[in-house]
C-alpha cells in the first residue's frame, strides 16, 4: 500500500473534510504547491481566490474553493485552515 497523508480541511466554524490522501494540491501566495507523503514541513498562505485539491487512493479527487487561510505541512500530515471552504464539485476520478 502506498504511503498516505492525513489531511484536515478546517473552515472557521467547522471541520470540512478529514481523511487519508495520496496528495494535496493548493495555490499559495508563493505559487502552486503539491504535497506528497514525506514533504518537508512548511507553512504557506493560501492565495485568494483559491482551490484545494485532495487526491485520494484510486485516483478520486475532491476539490474545494477556499478563501483566505493557511496550509501547514507537518510530519504527521497536512492541515488547511481556511476562512471558508465550499465543495467545488462532486468527487472525480482521474
């Protein structure tokens, strides 16, 4: 089984999504960022408007429109703290 990231997507008032993923992609103020298991720790400011894409095992992808906030990569996973996060689409296969 491939290594997985534990991902938490949290908006101001609620936990939006939590689970295991193969990759997280987000647009930060420094550019597009892709996070795989084993990524170096970092803290990035999310670009506005922006999207967070979560690639699940099997190729499925979940996309959220986000406004404001930060992306934190730590040894135990990825946390996205956004002012707001709304689903951009139904889960897709890639």
